[in-house]
């Protein structure tokens, strides 16, 4: 009798561990394909007089294709930038996280960068050297998504205006990967930003940012002193349009019109970058033209299998 009970116990344990292994292997993966278009319209080089300039024709249109692999829990993300030559291996970006405490989490990038996020009191969120003050509703949402669920996509959406020094690290994720739109309940109220002075080793530029919204919760403007300014230009049934002026590494200035599509949630940007060193303004248009999403119950073997599942042409 004891032998029979012992055998039954071992069998139950084996079934239990096999069940755990099956559940572990049956993780859900979301595969997403994003196509972006960049149009180089050319540049003007200005001489001493403002009306004296030389125009150089641009390279025209090019497309860039990206594939994202997102675990159900979103704590590990891989992004591939596909090459025009399908025989070449794509550029790969990886993101993962490690929770430091009950209030802090750090996200790591394969580029070697790290972004530490700490949820402080009084609805303050610290991101590396920067401090963001948000309203109570947004603080609770971000704490659940970023700290508990370890979602780097929600961190990227929170920081999507890109005026911190972590903009380049998050750039592969700063796309519409999941048809996400802004929620008028969630507001950033103000921010204190410390951008590194790349001409020195240990100095920073300090900026104070303030946000204003209309009665419906739509962003009216962001004022970031001489670093970053964003102003609502107009809103119609199809678009919300903003004018954005941004300093770039103390040596350049971006001037852009951002068209937020209310239906697709894809951003279209028409702008120019002025380089002070050669007095040249480079004109461009860029926009996301496609989003395709597939959900699978097992991890694809390789990028070729992912491309086949997404039916990328």
C-alpha cells in the first residue's frame, strides 16, 4: 500500500512539473512590422546674405522596415532593422530590465545604455538625471505599467517627445508599435531636464519644462526654455498639428510640424535641421506608413520565420 501511494505521489509531482514547463514554453509573443518613409528634399546653404543661398538636391525617398518581438509580459523586447538586401543580417536592438527596489527599475539596451526609473513621492518620476511631475492618474498608471509590468513600451510612450539624453537609446521603440493613442486623463505637468554638455566631461545644461492643456485634456504647449518648445497649431477632423523647435547637441536646431493622425495614430513630420557649422538647412519629410501585428504562442526560431509569419514583402 505504501509503495502504491509513493508511486502515485511521484507521478503527481512529474505531472505538476511537466505542466509548469508547458506553461513556461507556451508564452505569448506579439510580432509587429513597421514601415517608415523618409524623404530627403534637399538643402540650402546660406552665405552672408539671408537671400544668398545654394540649393542642393536631396536623395529623395527611402523606406526603412522594422520588426519588433514583444513578450506577453513586455519585460524583454527585440527590434530588428531590416536591410534592403535580404541576404544581409538585420541590425538588432535588445531591451531588458532589472527591478532594483519597490520603487525603482532599470532598463538596459544592447547599445550599452541604461535608463533608471524611480517612482518618488508627490507624483514625481525620476528618469536618470531628469525629474517629471505628472498628475495622480498618470502616476498610478505608469507605476503599474513600468514598475510592476516592466513595460519599456509604456516608458517610451511617456518619453516620446525625446528631449532627454536617453532619446537615442529608445529611438528603435519610439514608433507606433500597437496603435496607442494619448489618453487625455494622463498629463505631464512639468519636468526638470539635465542634458549633458558634450563639449565637456562633467557639465550639464539644465532646463525647466512646463506643460499646458485645454479643458478637454489636449496638449496646448510644452515650454522648455531654449531647449525644446512644442505648440498646438490647429486641430481638424483628421489631424492634430504641432510646431516643434528643438536644440540638437548645441550645434543644430530642428524645426518641425508634427501631424498626429486621429485615425491611424501615425505621426507625419515635415521639417528641417539647421547646422550652425556650415550654415545649411536640410529639409525632410518622414512618416510611418504601415503597421502589421501577429500574435503567436511560441517563440519563432529566427528572423526568417518572423518575416514569413508577418508576410513582409
